[in-house]
C-alpha cells in the first residue's frame, strides 16, 4: 500500500523528519537503558504503571481520535482483567490463552454494541451514552456476581512461584515487568501509528467529517467503524489483563465502570488525542499528579487529585482542546495536522 | 397465579419510576433546549443531597425550608455550570461539551470527598412503612412519587402556559431562528439551566429520604438516568417519562427474583437490546 505524502514546504521537512524518525529511536534507547542505570523499586513501579495505562489510553485513542468517543472502554478493560483472572483461577487456563479469550469476549461485546451504533447512525453524545451503558453493565455484573468475582471486595489471581510464573504470566521481578510493559506500550504505539497511516484512517476521517458523504463516496461506514472499534476494544481488554497480572488485585471500581472510562478520556484529552504520544503524555501527567498529591498531602489527599484533574479537563477542553502535545506539535509544524 | 410479592414489586417499580422520571426530565429539558448532555447531572443531585443533609441534620432547619434552599442551591449550580463550562463551549463539538461536563463530574465528586469526607450520611428520618394486605410500601417512596409527579406537572404547565415556557419550547425546536424573532437565547439558556438544576435539587430532596449520601452516590443514579433519556429519545420528555417506568419495573421485578444489582443488569441489557430495535428512542418512528 502506498502512502500519500502531502507536499510540505522545505523549512518544515526537517523538524518533521526529526520528530518522526530520530526522536522515537532516542526515546526508545533511553527507555531501554533506564532501568539498568536507575532501578529504585518505587520509580520503577511508577514507570510500569504509567506504561500500562499509556497503552490503555492509546488503545482508547485508536478510535477516539476519529470522533468515536466511547465511554464503554472501562467495560472492555474489566472484561480483560476479570476474564483472565477468572479463567486462571477456575479452569487453570494460562493467561497466554486466557488473555486472547478475554480479548475475544471484549471484541464480541464491542460488536454487539458497535453494530447498532454504526448501522443506525448513533454518533456523538448518543454514542457516548450508549457505550456508557456497556461499562455500567460490566461494573454491575462484576459487583453482582460476588460469589464468583468477590464483588466489590475485589479479586486476586492465584499466585505461583518460580518457573511456573512464566506460564501464569506472573513475574516477581520488577525489571521483567518493566520490559514487558515497555514492549506492550511500544506495540500499542505501533498499532496506532499503523492505523493512522492506513486507508482505514482516510475512510474514518471522512466518516467523522460527514457520514452521508463518506457513504456516497463508497466508504462502507458500518464496516470501517466496526473494524476500528473491535481493534480498540481488544487492545483495551489486553491492557486490563496486563493491569490485573501486574497488580495481582482487581476490583470492579479500578478496572471497570464509568470512572475508568472517563479516566481514559481525561488522560487522552489532556495529552492530545490526535497525536501519537498524546495519551502517553496524558498518562504521565495524570499519574504523576495523583502520586505527587498523595505524597504531598498524605492520606489527606483523598480527592485532591481528582479535584485537580477534573478542573484540568474542563480547562483543557475549553482552551486547549487539542491537548498539550497537540498544541506543541502545532507550534512546531505551523498548524499542520500531526502525523 | 396471583403473586403478592410480584404485585408489591410492581407497585414499588411504579414508585421508583416516578423518581426516575423526574431525574430524566431535568436532563431531557437541558438537552432539548441547550443541546448539551450534563454528564455530571447526578453529581448535582449529590450536592443537593449534601445540602439537605447539612441543613436538616447539622443546622436543624425545618425540612420544607431546607428543601427550598437545596433546590435553590442546585439551581444556582446549574446556572454556574452553564456560565462557566457550557457557554464557552456552545459552538464547540458536542462531544467536547459532554467531556467538559465529565470533568465537572470528577470535580464535584472530588470536591464532595474533600469537603464532606467519604462517610455515608443520612438524615436519620425514619419514614413509616404502610402495610396494605401483606404488602409493604415505603412512605418515603410514596411521597417521592407524588412530589415527582407534582414537579413534572408543574414543569409541564410552565412550559405550556407561560411566555417564557413557550420561548423555551420554541428554542428547542429551532435554535437559529428564535434569536431573530426577538428571543434572547442566552437568557433562555440560563433559565433552562436553572430549571434543570432545580429539578435535580427536587430529586435530591426526595432521594435523601431513601438513600445515604456519599460522594459517589452519583454513579448509582447517573448511568440509569442517561439510559432512560436515550431510551426515550434524548430531549423527548414524554419518551423519557415512559422509559423511566419501563426501566423501573425491570429493575424492581428483576430484583425480586435475583439481587437488586441483577435488576440493574437486566435493565442495562434491555437498554442495549432496545438500541437495536428502536435506536432513536421508544416513541420515535423507525429509521
């Protein structure tokens, strides 16, 4: 498939190439080298958490950037986390198979909700509210079936030690986890990059502009939307499974429900949903902010982090809807749409 | 076979439906007129419930006066929400408006956590339970149902009988033309926001009799309110009214056979199924 490269004025080519080619290599090298130089447990833990959530936010933005603002991703994340943990505890199915199975369930759910939405032109706030029902369902089911999932008290996958840990996708070593999370995050960015530069992106951008016109121009609106929805749901379920395997504890409120869905949207919007590193930057900002406030205020910090980022979200949407990275990118490239 | 428990659940469902219909009405009104969804609607209710709690339990204000003050408080919050968040975004993409009110949701939840703590609080008013031939019907629910209906009739009369009400309905029908007809749309938006907030406040006064208030109570009512509005057709007030009772019956009767939470699950599943059958709302014509 050939990629259409828009003509750019000469003086803009250089920074763009720098951003697209050199920067990822430098950042990648630094991130790989980092834990060998500096590996205190707490910063390493923070970085792992940031990487996992960055992957989740990136997964959301894969469809979110095309105007498909879903509030159902908390549901997909919950399915990924609970699916993997339940299959492991009850059927001793290794997460190597359990994760794909949970992802498949998430995709099926995504299609069940996505199909009527794309078929009947449910878009914009309608779409957000319908998908919100999905995350509410997953939250309620996880809470209500407390005999199986432990309800709101949470759930823990059974631990194994030693070599069997590989089979159980459990690593006691934070270094291992760091590289796993780093790899997953990088793959997440790669997937998003591929989607952004595919024919699908052109179709979806056209759909976001005007569905009727896109349909008339020969775009299969339903199919294109469902493809990107399924992809995004599968990635998010994977993020849920990662979270579960790393934290070894999940509860309905931390992996599903509206709060998680909104949290994904917040972080992605603050960073910028139209640029590749946006959701990652959003994750760094929100998680460091929450941790910083927690350390600063101690246990009195309950609520302060949300107070700050609720305000931030409102301020960003009003004054900087393209997000931090998006705004910076526009400055650098003179308002051109980001790659 | 006649089942007394089923009848009891059905009656409780009707009573719950009244309150849900009131919740949906405020949201529908705001959506119909201003074309924004207040995702933080249930959090406004939560603030109203805290208002009631502090006025009644801490400052010992008589219940009715406290109710009036709480309604005024939430109406003011509605106006503030419009002025600070919605007005700057009126011409932005609809989804940005929704996300901004999502930010307000997080803000209000956090504000309540910081200000009031995460303890569950209640008024400590025990309402009597009425016993009719082996069925138990809570007086609080009956009162809520009656007040909700009265509130809805009030809004209906206001919209249909007054000049301002007519202007509000006209704006909802055509946003572009009405300013040319001499209607000050900014003023109408403010009035609508105040009424929307006031209805949330009224709901708060009724809910505080039945539920403990805590910073996350909004998450209990929020999703269900949005689903009722979508099921009835966003902005369609009669649709929302019907949908509220359908939902309440499913929750109540579903909760009879299994846990109450499963009642909610059934209602949500019903909602998604209905999206296939009637994507534009219960009362809308099929596309």
